[in-house]
């Protein structure tokens, strides 16, 4: 029974073919014992894989050697050409489940890396759980246990991931380490993943410490792959730091960071990450690190005055990405969902780079490659919506054609194995998802559209391209009910631009509105509110201006920050240039809000700007000027508005487009005269243009096709917020909205619907994200205000956790990072808008609301009310966090992940309809928190006079 159960998990049938059985057992197939049957299957494996199994049984290495690649495991078996080594290993695992648990654990270890690469980790870990349930003392390699933590992280179970990692660090397993170096290697990986989790939560500055620690640890034991992974994560964090935070990190780690700008430091660290593994055959990780490095360089280049030197950086970006794309080589190498994701992202990044080129032919090609990226991403999304039914991505003739066309246009060879791709592809209807992912659609066999075979050979007379992946019976889930397209000409110009993660004027993206007759569920009108960019700096200014808080001690508190948490202007994204000098001012006075005995470690973190995207809070150009600028100090700007200056990409783009090359040394980023360009354009038959032999002329007049949008992909802008500086950042991306989630019970919101969502710039390609939309659509500023609230709450809860760290507590809180997505039509009109955040599953609970409710008696209620009290004191009475709800750890310790908070405010414009201001604060003190609890007392929090 155990064997059949495991084969079902791997979606394999019992072998009944007489010829295969004879090859395995000879004539004694009927009477073979379980042990003999296992040995017969093991004998099929080549010597190198058999040797790995023996090493695992002797517990000689906690991790497989870097040279053990998934491609090696995917090779066809010599004895049974109808199977590859991976399938044989799966069948051996099923046999060992009955015959030998130690061998079963060793086999899981050997196939783990290949299972992850080809999308089968969840199935393998399900089998691991069976093993541990039946034989809990079986030694399992740390690599496999850590893989479990990684997958839990990807699936949103951050509690579980941290718990698993802590168990590995404290040596709770029975694995026998050969020496201290092995254990230190394992510990370094665990610390690295913890840094990764902090990164995903938007706590980039906080993530740097564990990542630097892991780099040092990996270097000491000469683990190049581990060093590369940590450097890659550092790259992601660095490109999102403020200048002030980066300079602080430079002072703390002078041997690690030496560049003048965080984006350029990110580029250097990303290239270092590539160098460590370029010779190890790790094509996926080379591609990932290379892309983040090139994104960082593009962000850096666009913050410098346009010049021929900066254009050479564009050339570097395109050349480096082309090298990375060339490493994929075969169709089979792009079957992994994650590898294909990086391929699509690479094409999209080239599109963005070409968009800023001063050469018109580059910009024409940019438009074409954008649409190719959409088609490639559509194929990825069609597989992700049914990922529970596939172990890896199945390509069609259509998807391979788009991959080869994009390579050919860039002068690269087509993929090997193209001719072997089947015309037919098995797909399933997208399942109606729920929180437990138990509902799966039935697989249907769908033939690729025969229209592709009937297309004219003449470019320019091509019919609409059909999506061969989606059954016609599926209704398009991509358009939200009641979506309203923008008709504002200025908005059209705004959304026709491209953005690469730099600061923008958020008010430009906030002038949308829903139906004019709509009103919120709370009875408020949906008339456009004015966006309140509440930030640490603006709160500081409000405290100084109004001296709001009068505590029962009778003392007037003039400032909220001690000397380690001032909010100077240098927190604003920016750096000194040859034209501007830094303005250096301090925030208000340094009195503490807590008793002198309640000392707390305080740091000004850049946490929370968008743990979802490739966005930077680094230096910003002022419209029409070269160089960088700084906003005034907190005492010099309005308390309710953002203090930042922003990149005017309209001016930036125009300056780049008008760049002239008087030396005549420069040439377009992509050579359109290449024969591979013409053959790729002609072979793809995509869109329509004039009939010509010139690729340049063809692209100049090219228009995209009308596409079957059964699996709809939108162009979109990802807007993210930094709660410290008040910066908004914008990134051009692609989005697919999946099915609505059936959350059930108390997890279903009163005024918002929740959908699964995929977007090209999500931090975790295999991670899960959700988008939230008001049942009755509201203006975009309501959504942006929700993001401001959640990110600001994230800042305060980080401070709260730091205070708890110095007192007695076995539990912490953390708000999920949130961002705002604006979805566009193919012609650049605003179609709809939603907010996004990582998906979590677990026990969801509402601890307080924005009125008088609190869940008395619950273990988390005291923590929630203490957080509200803390935020009030920390902000000197400017705000308090209310409506605290989220996912509570079942063990009663760990981290409570929170979402959808609200604020009550004082001294600033009303924050939102849920902001009850004085009335709400009074209700909290009188009804929700009439007396301080032990946490308040231990933190030394004081109450206002009543």
C-alpha cells in the first residue's frame, strides 16, 4: 500500500510491461521480495548516482556536491530508455518505503535538487513527511530539511520555515556531522534563508546583517555556491536601500561595501555572485544574479546625466544579458518554471533598456520585444494556474517559436531540441483555488491552433495570434468586474512611459476614480480623496510642530526618536553629486517615550518599501536637471505630505532620446541588419506591419496583434512605498490575475475580494501572492492609502519587535509588505487597480478593530493592544495602529503575520474613512485598553491623561 501511495504522489503508474519486468527480475518477477525488488531497481542507476546513494547512507555530506546537477539526473537511463534517472529514483523511493527507510531517506536526498529544479519538490516533501511519520528517527540530510524550509517560505508558511531552520541550527535532527565545518556550512545556509525571509518582508536593511554573516561563513569553508547565493540576496537588498542606510552599512562593514552608490554596489555584488558560480554549471543562478545586477546598473545609469559614457552602460547591460540567454541552449533547460521565469524577465529587461536608447530602431524593437515578453509570460501563467497538476513546464510549438524568435532577434542561436516539441499539449482548466489548494481542474488535451499552419508567408498579413494553451470553454478571469478604463489624455501619456524602480510623484498615479455613483461599504463617497503620504519623516515634523502628546507624567515630549533613530533629510533617497550638496538636519529632540529603565535598541530601518518588487529608494533626479537633490528636513515640509523629490521619467526619457553622438562612435544596442533578425521576424508571423525586406522599417511600422486573452496578461505598473522617506517607486511589469480565492469563514473580508496574482517582478518566482480589490471599486488613492498604512505599520511593528527583544517575549508581530498594481490595456489606458501582498495560510484571527472590539482572553490580544499603545507613544500621539488581524502561529510562539491595519491620527489630514481620529483614540483608551498589560509595563509605556 505504501508503494502505491508514493507512486500516486509522483503521478506514476505501477510498471506492468512484461518486457520491463523481465529486464528487472528475469523470470522470477512474481516471487521477488521487497528487498530484492528494491535492489533490482537500484541496479539500473549509473555508477555515479549509486555512489551518491552510498555517500548519503554513510552521512558523509550534508549537501550534494555542486557538480551534481539536475540535468545529470534527467538523462535517459541506458537500461530502460523509456525512463530517465529521476523516474527510476522515484520508483526506488516507493520500493524503499516498504523495504528500507534509511535507503528511502538517502534516495530523497540524491533526487532533491533535481526535484526542485523541475518543480516536483512539493511531491518529494510529501513523501518525506510519510517517511518521518513512520520512522521519525531516520537520519535525513540537512539539505532536504532545508529544502522543506525553502518551500514553506515560498508557500507563505513563514512560521513553519523559521521553525524548521531553528531546529536545524539547534541540531534537533539525528544527522551525524563529520566535522565542525559541515555544521557551520549548514548553519550558514539557515542564516542565509532567514535573511531571505527578512528581504521578502521588505526589511532590507535588517536582512543585510545575516546575509553578510553568511557570506563570511561560506568564504571560510570555501563554499562558492553558498557565497554566490548570499551575494545575490545582498544585491537585491542593496538596490533598495536609502543612501543613509547604505552609508550606515558601509561604516558597519567597510570591507564588504565600498562603492559610492547602493545601486552600483548592488551591480558589483551581483557580478561577484556570478563569478563565484559561472564555472559550476549553475545556469539558473547565473541568470538570476546576472539579471539583478543588470537591473541595478540600469537604475544607476538612469540617475546620471545622459552622456555617451552612460550609454555604454546600456551596451554592457544588453551584452551581458545576451550572454546569459545563450547559456540556456536547449528547450529542456527551459522546462523549469523558475528558469523560464528568468528567461522571460531577461527579454523584458532588454525591452526596458532599449526603450531609453537614443536610437529610434532600438525603441521600435523595444515595443516588439515587450509584446513578445507578454506572450512568453502568458505561457508561464497558463502553467502556474494549474501548477498542482504539473511537475515542470511543458512547452508548445508556439512558446518555443517565441523563445527562438527573441533569441534570433538578438543574434543568438535557436534552442536545441526545437524540432522535438509536440504540437499537442496537455492542459487543465484553471482550478477554482481555495486556501488549502485542494481543488484541481481535470486535465484536457487541447490541440494547438491550426491557424499557425495557415498563416501567410508575407509579413504584414498575419491574422490574430491565438493562445494554444487555453480551452475555449474557460471564461477570461483576467478582467475584474466593473473595471473602468481611464480616458484622461494625460494619464495615457503617463502610462505610455516605462519605469525601472525609481522614485515617482505618486499623485500622478492617484487621479483615477471608480464609477461616479459608487460609495464605500462604510457609506463614504468615492470622491477622490487626497493621498496622505504619512512617513517617519512627516510624523517627526508633526510631533515637533504640534507637541501633541501630554503624558500622565506631566512632561511635554518634544521628540520621538533617540540619537540612533533621528529622521534626518539624508534618509530621503539621494546622494551628493557634482552639482548638489547634502542638506544635513536632525529631527526633533531626543527624549525617550519610555521609562529610563526600559532602554531599547532603535534603528531607522528602510524596511517595508516593497518586499515584492525590484524597486529602489536610492538617489533621484530632479525634473530637467542633472545630478541629485534632497528634500528639506522634517521641519521644513508639510507634516502630511511626502518629502521626496522624484525622477521625472518623461524628462529623463526625452533627454536620452535626444542624446547625440558627435564622435560617431556609438551604434544601436541591437544590430537589425543581421540575417537572424529578418528570419526571426519572418518566421514568427506576429502582429502586422508594412511589407518590406528591412527589419528596421518593419519594426518602425509594426503594430501588435489582437490576442486571444483567455489567459490574460496585462501591462502594469507596480507602485511601492518606503515608509521612512515617503518615497513612491514605480516599476513597469506584467501581471496575470488568477482565480478568486475561496477563503471561507472569518478569512473572507467584508469589503474586498481576493485573487491569486502573478507578476513578473515578484520577488519569489515560485512564491504565491494575492491581490485585493474592493467589492465596489474605489479610487486608486484608497488603495495607495492602504499601502501607506500597511507599510507604516510595518515600520512601527519592527520597532516594537526590537523593544520586545530586550524584554521577555516568545512571540513577535510583522506586517506583510504590500504594494499597489495599476493594470493597463494594450493601448496604454488605465484599466484597473489592486493591491498585492504575499499569500499566507494558517489560522487567521482578528484581534482588534478600529472601534471598541478586542478579542479578550486570546493570547495575542495583549500583544495587539500593546502594539497600538506603543505606536501611539512612538509617534508622540500622531497615530495609533488599530484593526490588528492576521495569521497566528499554532504553537503560540513565533511570529504573527499581520495585514490590513488602520490608523487613528491626530495633527494630520484624516488618513482614511476608517481613521476616527480623536474619537477612535478615546475609544481605544476607554474600551479596548482601559488598563495597561504586562507588555506595556515591561516596555515602560505611559498613557495620556484622561
